[in-house]
């Protein structure tokens, strides 16, 4: 019985993924056509994605727009708007990840004026597992790990941490109160993903955020 | 096209869930037949499930056994064994939650001697979303929220927090360093789930853990 169900699941997964990949390609064409560089931010709940994006919103201002993914509530989009950026909230209503179709739909509602906009950041649903399988059409995938989660999480969630371009270790202000070995986390991430770039930041205090934003800016300036 | 895929997904989900429910009932019969009380612990990655279980292992000793669910690595089972309890690791190999079939398989490998064992704790995969839909055959479902994740997470993940019997707020030792309103978290949880019981603990310092363990013990003593 179980094998039958598994087999059916694989078929559906394949169908869903090829559909997702088509929408991801549509998103990529639309955004790159307008010269908009796109980030996909993935982390656990509470690792600080929205606080990182608020800090980025203050750096980039109206040059950046944000798509917020949450199971429920519009709280995060309201925080980003207050920080000075256009934001669109996707409430997934139970789904554990964003997919490229949901992003495509959001893009249809946003003002993607290429004269004003250079950067789109997509905050995925808080989840270290399911979002890693879904290309949203991004140029850069960023994994955020926060110090209180522990330095053992990289090898526990290899599908995400092997698929990212950039690892951001957040909440560095809490390092004095916790046992978190930054070198161990970086080493374990590089064991899965030798080319990963790493930034250590505290979005709350601002530590490391300017360097990170400079890096993001240089990425889209180089691409443009 | 999308509606078609959604429709197929619903059919498969129904089939998977009825299969899961059958295994959950088998687990419940097997465990209650032996007088073993079962907990299902669900939280984000890094909220401190394993540290809570280490503390419980020191309290209950060999009266407790633990099933550890992780995508990958046997690290958590090794920690529990060191703390003095039997532990069985399920490596889900990518799956974002435990299901009752995986637990049933684990039970077949464990020593479930009813003269020695009174309590089984199942540590689910670190994920606030997908595990909430899967009954494992537990008597009590515990949601763990850690202070660094933020007090806004309850309403963002309502499917979990409306389904739990007990909310444990962990990492209370970090309260002085963070903006976390305990009253707000409890109030928002009770708005979804009026009967939820709440404990505030620090598994790291031990604060509140004896009271929590006494409560767990009284739950299975009352049931037996």
C-alpha cells in the first residue's frame, strides 16, 4: 500500500515541479527584462528574515521591493512598508513554502517600474525544509541561520544549505549568551557547499549589515 | 492546469492521511496497552526540543524513551542516550515531518518493556508547519516556542498552535536580551486554543523544568 502511495506522490511531485519551473522561468524573464535583481530568503521561523529586510529597506529605500510569504497575517508586509519599501504579502493559507506561481501572481499586483526598482527580495515562509525545492526565479538564494538556533543546524538541513549562494548568520549580538561556534557552522556549510559566501550580522544592532548590503548592491550592479 | 494538480493533490493527501490515521491508531493501541504515555514535541529548528528532552531524561531516567526525528544526522539520539534514556533516531531523508508509519517502524526496534517504561517522547522534525497535520498516536501534543523566535509566531503558524495541548515557552534565560512579550504570546495562543496549558522554562538553566516534568508525570499517573 505504502509503495503505491509513494509512487503516486512522485508522479504528482514531478508534475508540480515542472509547472513550478515554468513559472520560475517566466518570473526570471520578466524580472531580468526589467533589470530587477531577485533574492530568495529562506530560514526557520524567527531567524530574523523580516528584521534583515527592514535593515535592507533603510539602505536601499524605494530601489527595493519585497514579497512577504507567510502562512497567515500581514504583519511582515506592514513592517517593510514602514521601513520605506513597497511590499506585497502572500498569505499561503497553510502551504509550507512559496512557489513560483504564487510569486508570479504577486508580481502582477506590484509596481515593477524599471526606472525606480533595482532589487526584489522574496521572504519565503519560515521553514528550513520545504522551500528549498522550489525555484522562484531568483538570481540569488540566501539561507539565514540565527545564532540561537544552534551551530548544528547546517548538517541537519542539508537540502537547503547545499542549495544556497549566500549564508547569513544573524543575531550575532547574542553570541556572548549562547554556545554557537561560528567557525564550525561555516566549515559545515562549506563541506556541503564549497562556494558559499558567508556574512555574519546582527540585523537588530546593524552589525555587518552595511557590508552585506554593499555586497548585494555589487551583485546587481555587476549583473546590470 | 493548476486546478487539476490541486485536485490530484487533495485525493492523494486524503489517502495518505487515512493511512496515517490507521498507523496512529495502531501506535496508540500498542502504547496504551503497555501503559506507556506518549508525547509529540513540535517546534521550529533550534527551539530547544533536544535540550528539553535531555532535561526530561535526567528527571525520568530509564522510565522514558525517546524517538528522534531528523532529516539527517544521529546527533540528537546520541545526546539523549548520554542523558540516560533509550533513544531511536528516525532519519527522514528529506521528509519535513514524522508520520505514524515511521513511528510504528521505530517502535518495532525499541525495547518497550512495560515494567520499565512509562513515557515515550517523540521529537518531531524541526518545522512549525507540516508536522501539525500528522497524528502519531500521541496522548499529548506539545508545541515549543523559543524566546528568540519572537512573540508573533503563534498567529503566523495557527495550524500548529491551535492543535496543541501544551505550549512550552523555552529559552526564558534570554528574555533580558530580547523583546519578547510572554503575556502577548500566551494571549494569542489562547485566542486560537482556549484550553492550552502553558509552561515557561529554560531547559539550559533548568528554570521551570521540574514543574513541567511534574506536570508530565501527573498526566500519565492520572491516565494509568
